[in-house]
C-alpha cells in the first residue's frame, strides 16, 4: 500500500512559464521562440540547459545569472515564488493529506529553491532539494535519500513527476510506485511514449492522484 507521496518540483508543482518568459526577455528573443526551443529540447531528449546555447551560442549561463542578479537584485529572475504554483497544487495536496498520506517535496533544484518552497507553507511534511542533498536525479542515491527521509520501504512510496527519464524510470528502478504527471513539455511528450506504460498511473493533475489510488486500492 502507498503510504507516502513524494513530488518533483518543476512542472509538477511549479509552472515554469514565467521563469522561461523572463529568460526570453533577458536573452533578447521572443517568448514564443524561447518556449518553442525548450519544447524542442524535450522532444530531442536534450537537457533544458541546451536551450540557452541554441538561442545564444557560447553563453555562460552562470555568468549571465550573476549579471542578472546585479542588474535586477530585487527581481525573481530565474527563480519562482508562490504565484508560480499550479492552481491544483494546494487543494490537491490538502486532499491527499486529509486522506492520511505522508507528503514530501523532493526534486532537482538549486539552493535558493528550498527557501522559496518553504515560504509557500504547502500542506506537506517535508521539503528537500538536490542541492541540499548533494545528489540529483536520476542517480539511484537520490531515490535512496527519498526513502530514507520518508522512513518507508520503497514500495510504500509513490513518486510523482513529469518525466520518464528523471522521475518514473529511476524511481521504479528504486522499487517505488510512480505517477507520470501530464503537464509541461516533458510531461505531455513522455506520456505518449511506450515507456509511460511503466508508470503506475498517468494523471493530468494532482487531485486525480487521490482518486486513482482509491479506485485501485494502492
């Protein structure tokens, strides 16, 4: 039986549209171009980081972030806040918590994301990031950390994310149940792939998870 649900962050809890739109403005390309290139990276199984190189060849992303911080010290820049939460996140998490599940946030995120997530006061039991752990998905050690902080056997954990490569497949390999969330470029594209059948469920939103768990007796 599933006792704990662990959630990825980007395009699972956080809508990254505003982040990528600000990046487009910063790099001097249209938002349509930036988002289109990002979708292309997803389709080609390339990292989202490659989108920067496509729109500005030779870019040093970290140097650009430092310059951006100096130019706009009070802005969100490449970061997110509570306004970027998908609308179904709070009610969906609240329903799962009311149903008695342990809820944890754990995804690949930079150091500053931890404080941003904690400040949202989400109805979860704990928040963790790859930066805080010093290990990132899809490495097995990340999912070992997930099981350790949950204090559960892997088979009692449902990992929820928008990607096959970073979320569903490595979590399944670690012995966990998995949910593929069909949103964001990777979520929609990966849900169409044969590998999506390895997920325990494919859902369009967080509230749907509670329904599926109840219907299947998981």
